[in-house]
């Protein structure tokens, strides 16, 4: 029960990495708000783990404000924020990605971190503690061709994590990130362009451990970074990638 008595808000938690993190946090004693644009999916996970569901568009300021107010109202205090919601564009030459896709990727992957910070950092500052975890990607460390602007959005998230960490450390707020390799999540097919045995083999050939990351892999790392065991850890962007970035 490493999170006993803690409260957590996880975005993009209706499926994939976010669902894995929400499940593990709840199993370790945390009260969890499961937030996602997929309200039905969020409700399903929340019912499974005994948490609270919240429909949210993390790229919309009004929607994020409503989510944060709902979390504060339900929990009183919020100890952990996981910015997990993310999207990608299909593999495309960088000069052919549409402006609409570019805007969507940066709104969901980057602007969302700014929006949650606006509402949750003042709350954590007031209580003198908090842990924020941003789910970035190995794409921000070792970019894959044709995922150009997705790579750039995750590089932004890594830099945002470090700047948040150094600014908020004196106030008792820790900020870290996870850099997963491609995983068994709903985004996998979009990363590859097409989900075929040949394309999977091509992706797996770049991962020394020879497998994709799983929601459980991310959940285990997230649990450590958001627990009191990591009380001296901030500004870390941890690869959970089977050696891909070596």
C-alpha cells in the first residue's frame, strides 16, 4: 500500500498506459480520478478500481478547469497528477503533416501540461507538497523518422518537466517524466502506420529487449516516481524502453 492515503488524478486513463497507472495506484491504496475524453471508458475503469470518472478534453481550458475543480471537490487535497493523455499523427513526411494535425498534437501533448499546471500547481503549492508525472516518450529523446512533430511535442514535454522541476522544488513539488517506447496501447497502430506482423517486427528490431512496453511496465515506474520512496527524485525523465535509447 505504497500510496495509502494519497489522492491522484490521471489523464488519458480510459485505456493504455493511463489505465495501467490508474489500476496500479488504486491497488496501492490511492483514491484515483480517471479522466479521459472517452467518458464511457473512464467510467468503466473507475468502476473497476473504485475511483471517480471525469470526462475531459485536456486541450480545452474550460474542460481542464472543470476537471480540477471536480478533483478538489471530491478529494479535498490532490497529491499526485499524471499528465498521460496524448495523441500522434500518422507517419508522414514533416512538410506534409496538416496544420490541423500539428495543432492537435501540440494541444493535447503540450498545452495540456500548461493547463493542468495552471490549476493544480497553486493547489499543491498551498499544501506544500505534490508529485507531477508527465508521460513523454523515447520519441523526444531519439526521434523516429516521419513522426516528426509528435517527436517534437514529446521533446517539449521533457524540457517542460525539467523546468517545472527546478522551479517547483523549493515548494515541495516534485516533477518527473516517463519515456516509454512504443507500447501495446491504442496508439501503437498510429505510430506504425499499419499494424502488420512486418511492421511490428521492424519496430521491435529497434528495441534491444525485443518487446513493446506494457501498461504494467509504465505503472510500476510511475508508482515509484509518485511515491514517497522517490522523495529526493525530481527532474528525472526515465526511459522505460527496453534499451532503445542506449
